[in-house]
């Protein structure tokens, strides 16, 4: 059984570490390694955390920006601006 509150809290803790660290953590998880932050979760819950983190990080595209500012993923002009 999935414990949604536990999953949400875990995702929040990992995200608090910062954009680049979350990317690094995702790479670690992709290689099948474990993070200390997910040790208390079962296999299915760990998969959900991984998926949630990937979804969150997709917002940032390839860039991590300081000061909480998100850069657009595209540099194409909209309506000539």
C-alpha cells in the first residue's frame, strides 16, 4: 500500500536540496542506487518518488537557475518579441 503523505514529504525533502542536487539524485536513482531520503520507502513508493521528481524537474528543462527564477526552455520569439 502506498503512503501518499510519506511520498509527498520525501519528494519535498529531496527538492529542498536544490535543482542540481535533485538532478544528481535522479541520476543516482536511475542507476539503481538508493538515497538516504528514500530508505524508509518500499520499492513501489521509491518508483513514485522517482517519477514525481522527474516530472518536477521537467519544468526546468536543461537549466537550473538560482534565485528561484525559471528560464524558458525555448529561446524562440513569440509574436516577434
